[in-house]
């Protein structure tokens, strides 16, 4: 995985987190983001972002981190 790919995934997940549940609670936003990732992101994309979240995750928004944790627990 190149750092450019990872940066793109980080940017994408944060943008989705910003827009997927505007005005909703963090719990609703987390659930909607997790569902979006589950339905629309390829396995390879999810694996890359999971690895990043588990090793560092510094650039991920809180809702994105929560959504990834939710997905990993399923």
C-alpha cells in the first residue's frame, strides 16, 4: 500500500463521516458510516484503513474511528 493510497482513504472516510449524518448524534453517524463502509468499500480498502486505525489512526475523525471499531466487532 502506498502512502498516497492510504492518505486518499483517510480523506475519503473523514469526508464521508462529515457528510453522512449531518445533524445526527455520534451514535447515528457511526452506524450510518459503518453501514456505508460495509456496503460500498472493497475488502482491500477496509483492510488498509483497519490496519491504519489499529496502528496509528491519528488522522481519523472520532466518528470514523468508532465506525471502524463497530465494523471490526461484527
